[in-house]
């Protein structure tokens, strides 16, 4: 399965629409583009493999693997990119501004249900990021 993330870049943050087979799954918020610098930039456009991940902080979430010069890039809840993200992507149900949104936990649950179902069937799930 492929998920397509179509981004719009702003100085305050990056907003996106995450699509699967032409249908909106959720919106996304990220840090602004700053040349892929760790902890202050969104990740580069490209194709990435997704996998399940667990941590004490975020419990079950999704890891985006294969990001050049970066590690532990995750889909996890956040409603304000600059205040809450270090290069990760937050799914949100509604965008409220550049790099901000609402209902992130619900957005993550919706995304996890879709991705985990495919992973449990041993399918690869890819994220394609473009503008």
C-alpha cells in the first residue's frame, strides 16, 4: 500500500493532506523545510517504508524508516509543529494554521487502523512525500 502526502510549505510550518487511493485519510502538520536539519526541519520529499513502533512516551505509533541522515522519524500526536515536533509528522483531523491542527490523537488512531491492518497482513506500507 502507498500513502501519498502532498505538502504545502510555509515559513511557520508545513501542512499536508495524507491520501490513500485518492481519498483523504487525514491532514498532517510538520516543521518548516530547513534543508533536512535534525530537529528543526521536516523530512525531504521521497519514498519511505513505514513500520509499527512502541515507546513509553507515545505508546504504539508509526515509524518512517529510511529518511536520509535522520532516525526515529515518527507519526505521533501533536497539534503545534514548532512547539511539539522534532522532525516528525503529526496527523490531525483539521488544519488550524500553518503547522497547526486539531484532533491529532484521533488522526493518529485513524492512520494506525489503516496502516496496522496492512502490516498485520505482511504487506509493505510506503509513504510518498511530495509537494
